[in-house]
C-alpha cells in the first residue's frame, strides 16, 4: 500500500518542519525468527517489523531518516529511581 504525502512548497498551511513515523509489520514465519517469538505471538496480522522516523526540514532542504529495526535488542542495566529509591533489576534481551 502506498500513500502520497504532499509536503507543499513550504509556504502554505503545511509549512514548518514535519515528523513522520513510518511503521511496517511482519509475522514470525521463516527461518531464524523463533528467537523473537512464534506465529501465535504475531496474532496472524503481524507485529511491528520496521520503524523509521522521518524528519522533513522546515525549508524542505533535507529529509533525514532514522531506522529503528525490530532486531534491535539491548540489555537494560540495574537502576534506581531517584525519586522513590526503588531498585529495578537488570533485564536481558529487552
């Protein structure tokens, strides 16, 4: 499915910078995907597979894009809430 996004010439009501979050879905079918869940996890309609944050500069002179892939996995270290003092344990593969 394709969408047309009219960014205009920068002088109309669409003037100014613009941020767009582009998301795609995928199922867990296929070799190697069992690490991320099984078919039941995707509920038949898929889960978020790709996220891209698109920034259209105010003068329309540039469009930087940051891709945040599904496979981005990071360990979260133990931390302490500075307001409550509650200690949250570390998490792996979060």
